[in-house]
């Protein structure tokens, strides 16, 4: 697709993890509740029901997100909640409340952020059954609107991955599982500029990537056949990984925005913004830069570590115990621990592994109590048992200590030589890689409890003789 110029902007909606909804006291745990039980006259939009004051925590989180995306906060002026009118079964009042911008003119990973604002989530409509669950209605949402600076599906995917990492650092957004994105895309192909197409309600980063891939091909083929790309709204059919036309694209005028007369304007003061800034956590990008500078680790290693806040915090706790062995700590957390977690499909929190486990493990390796091979098996054991036992306990129970008995090792080396004469001949004829094979055979005979350096030393001595 090198001959196609793409422009893409995103409208990203992420739920804020608050106990109550944006304008009422109903709980937000809609996934755990029976349908239509977390509701009241306010979030049902019943006649005469008036909204309460805006959820303060939701507003603070919106300001934090705006600051982390380098936006200018709209201070010392009225911020209104507006009614955005449209008819849909999941919107009982016939309009959605959405604020004017809270933050503007930001930037994240080279993508400009046009604005950030608050709005209420609608209910959940199942069109195939004709059923609506209003438990979600009124849950606080942050909407992030980017400029059309994204040039490829890959760039969109990377942007969203880093954005979700930032949200996890804040610890007050519900995460990727509750992220929805609208994608606005236009292309220029063979000198023909297509109209902007919007694809609504994509529920995952993978979905955004697939939509952009599909739309690039679909729009390119239309232009190639002499057709025109019309301005429209399309739906993403996730089961088929395609988009389908819904309607002609609405404009802002179609929504008939009016200030909500039932909600007082909000004013964000500079002092309040300073208070919020003091509570903000370190951003992933700042942490990555600090890891590189403070610990002297590779940028890629730092990037992988900070992608998971729990992993980054574990690294810092463990590296304090081994300030002169940073590379060793990186290897066993960034490589081996992550490998095991990914293989067993659990995250660090679920694994039950903490700094005590990793400090003990690395100490066992440094003191040559266990071999590298045994250490890898030990990490798997810790993950499988969810950290219920410490490494030293498992080593003692299973007899996993490195074999220090030279006579025992010599016998194992002699057995490996006697049983693998072809490898011996290859080594003596100059094929040095045959030595690695013989080392492997000794490790097998000792069940991984031999120290590889010692095995190599003994093998060379015996083979020379």
C-alpha cells in the first residue's frame, strides 16, 4: 500500500473506574449485576428526574489524562455539559450528555490531541434480540479526539498500545476491555482524494488495526474502478473483520447540541490543577527514560519493563538488592519471568510472584547453588504454584542444588564420552560444536544440576587425554 496516502484520526472512549455513575449514585459494576438493576430515574432519563452534580473523581481523572497527554487544561472559564441528540434504543432520554473540552492542543507519540472531554456511556443494546440493558447507562467516559495525523494501521496500533499502558499507570481507568474507538479515515490514491469515512464502535486495538487494513483496500479499489469515496458512517462486523455502510455521515448540526440547563457549568482553577498534578504518577515514557539513565539498561529492555507497571515496580525492588548486577536482574525479569508468564497465560499479579521470590532466585543463581537450567525450571514452578513457595523451599524439597561432588561429575562426563563416540571423534577432528552436544548429554545425566562451566572444563581435560 505504499502508493496510498492515508489520514486517520481516532475518537477513543475509555470508561473511568469510579464507584458511581457520572450524574447519579448508581454503582458502575454493570458487568457483575443482573440486567437493569443498577438503575434509577436519573440514568433512565425518566421525566422530571434531574441529574446530580458531576462526579468529582471522573473530572479529576479527565484532568490527569489531559495532563499526561500534554494538553492545555481549560482553566478559569465555564465548561458546559451539552445534550447531544440522537435516537437509539440504548439512550433513554434521547440525548447523551457530553462536556465541552477539558483539555486541548495536546500531543502523544507525535500524534496531536485535539481535545479531551467527559461524557456519559449509553446502555447496551442487543439488536438481534431487541433487548436493552441500562446498567451501563451513565457510566463516566473520557473521550480523546486526535487530529488526523496517523499514517498507517501499524502507527494506530502502536499509539493505542502505548495509550492503554498510560491508562494502566493511572490506575483509575477500566482498561482495554472497556475501550471503544471510532476511526475516521480518508485516502489519497492516484491523485484522487476520497471523502472521510467513519467506522463506529470498534472494541479493541486489534479491531482498529483490522478496520484500517480493510478500509485501505476497500477505498483503494473503489478509486481504481473510477468510483468515488462518499462521506458515510460504517459499522465494523467483528465476526467477519469487514465494515458495512450504516448511514451518511452526520455533522455536528445533526446532533442539535444545546447546553444542558439542569447542570451547572464547571470551572477548573489553576490551584486545583496543581493539586491534581501532585497526585499524578510517573508516566511510562518518563519511567522508561529514567530506567535507561539510572540503571544503564538498553532502551528496548526499559520499554518492555515499563509496559507493565507491576513488572516495572518488581524490577526496581529487586535491582535495589543487586545494584552491581543490573544485567542479571534484567535477564531474569524481562526475559525469563515474562517468558513463563506468557507461556502460562497469566499476568504478574495472578502469578503471586513478588520481589522476595525473585531476590531469592537471583541469589541462588549468583551463589551457584542452582544452575541456569534449573533456574528456568524453577521460574515455571513458581508461576504454576502461584508463588505459594519460595525458591529455596522448592530447591530443598526437590534436591535441585548444583552438584559439587567432582567424582560424581567425572563419572557423568566419562559416561557421556563413552556413550557418544561419534561426537568425541567430531570434536577431536576440529568440530568444536560437538563439545556443546557432549555438554548437553552430561546435563541430561545430571538432570540439569551440573554447573556448565565445570562440565566444559572436565570434558576438555578428558578429551585431551
